C-alpha cells in the first residue's frame, strides 16, 4: 500500500499544474487537464461510480454506500493546481530516509539548503522519511498530497468491505491557489450533506475558521512635467503611492502578525510619475475588523485626494471570501467527529484559524459546510516545501476512521 501511495504522489507532483491568476479561462491553465486525466483514469481503475471530468476541470466521483443504514453523504475535496508564486515545472522530488535532524542539502550545485535554524519544526520528524524538493521548484504537496490521500483512503474502503460506510463523494477542483476553486463547483451535483477539504498543513491540523479576504487595486494618477520646470506643477504618482502605503499601520503587515491578527499586504506596485498602481490583499478573521480595514483604505484615499487636488486616486476593493466559522458553528458535530477520529488513530488535533482561505470557505457559503483537515505538508508555495510520509499515512487513517465514525454516529 505504501509503495502505491508514494509512487502515485511522486508521479502526480511531476505533472505541472500551475494556475495563472492573469488568465480568464477555467481552468486558468490547460496543463491542469494533464493531471486531471490521470486522476480520472485512476478513479476508473478503482471502480468508482458517477465519475466525471467537466470542461472546466472539475472532477467528481462516488463510492456507493455498502450498508442500508441511513447515513449522510459526506464529501472529500482537494485541488489540482499548484501556486503560481513559485515554479511547478520539472519538479524533482527526493526522499530523505530516516531523517537525522540535520540541515538537508536540497541542491549541491546551487547550494540550496533546508536549514533547521529557519525551519526548526522539521526536527519533529527525526527518524521519519521526508519528501523534499531539489531546491529549484515547489513540491506540490499542496494539494497533490490531499488528492493522493483521498484516493488511498478510498482504496482501503474498497479493499475492506467490512468497514461500513454511507455514500462518499469525491471532488477535485482547479484554480484553488488563485481563489477560484469554488467558482464553478456544482454543489447540487456533488450532493453531499457536508464535506472536508484535505488541504491543511502539518499533521493534526483541523480548521474551521479562516480569513475574511479582499483584494484592493489603488490607481494613482499624477502629472508628469520635465523636472527642470516641475516646481509646483509635478505630481509624482509613485510618491503618492508610497505615501498611501506609509499611512497603513506598519504593525498590521503579514510579517508582524499571527493567529487571529489580520493584515494589509502590498503584493505589487508598478508605474511611473504619471500613473502608478498598487495591488493589495486585505485579511482579517473578524468581520468587524475586516470592514474597518477596508474603510481605512477608503478614508486614506479621500484624504490624499483632498491633499493632491489636481491628482487622482481611485480605489477598487473586491471581497474574495469570508470566514467559514459562522457556517460551521451550526453543525459543529462535523468538527467533533473529526476530532474524535484523529484521536482514535493517534493524532493530536490542532485546532487553529487558517491564515488564508480554502475552497471550503466559499463552499461553506454555498450551503456545503466544509472544514479543512491536514495533509501533513510544510512550507507550501516554495522550494523548502516538504512532507513526511508518515504524516501522509496518518491523513489516510484519519479519513478512513472519519468515514467509519460517520457511519456509526446517530445523525439527526
């Protein structure tokens, strides 16, 4: 079983599925179909039913119930794409066997080292087998580990009919990394009472809170005059953009926040004296604080528009997703049973807010309550990404035990 799971994972991560936030099609990159078709074939080999891959890259499949008992249909969801923030092309994973707790040389030629002083949590996995990158790409455990773990759990259920379960639905989505994974997800077709994304990080993570999120584009229009004749005439759009940024609270940047603390992040700034554009993301777990952050940006723009009356500042704010907590709290039994399942397979639950978002956040607002469970990976979206194989096994065990417990629970 282990060899099959690891081979599948290594095969999957070698298939480039990088999404593209600048693309308007779905999926945002055609290369995502390359993995989708492989997954489709694997699901067919498992003998699942109602298997589909639509024109937008969404995969769904069913493992039918093997009991007449009335059990709610549960879904398990992961995403196909990898983050565009780092290369996912020509991934060359390596397995570090029986990890010794020392720095890991990922690439001798380029002298790229995963140093324990920067990533001390890796020492929690001394003696285990860890899959790493070669230092030139991300690994893709986010979220190909989740896909593989779901498939492996289904394999176990297929091989062990004595484990009674209700109808299980599987969903694999494109473009989660660019915030579009739920855009065209057909909740009615999926037809589950609730679901879990297998898209978390370290072993034990169980999450049902996430950021409220918005994107913000600020356009600064100045006046370009020859510098020799610029006095009292030039309005430098780039300097106004810098002034705008300086008026945002310094202590509310990602590098200074943790836990429930929200932030403003300047993601890109481009332009010249005449025109400049700044792109931001705004995040906060609190709906009230989230609104305060957006209002602050608008008030800063109003102040600067008055200060530079001949200049112009335009602010466009778009909400991206909301904190799923308010949708999960009415059905907290789906969190309780996940906790119970983790404990029963020897995993200590780590319940903490997601400092980001998942497909599950948006799906929860589409009437599919969908908390998040760990995959076991660390350092997503970069060259220092890694995943312990033992954590992957535990994720599979949790999924199987969760399905088993759902079948024996007295649902109302």
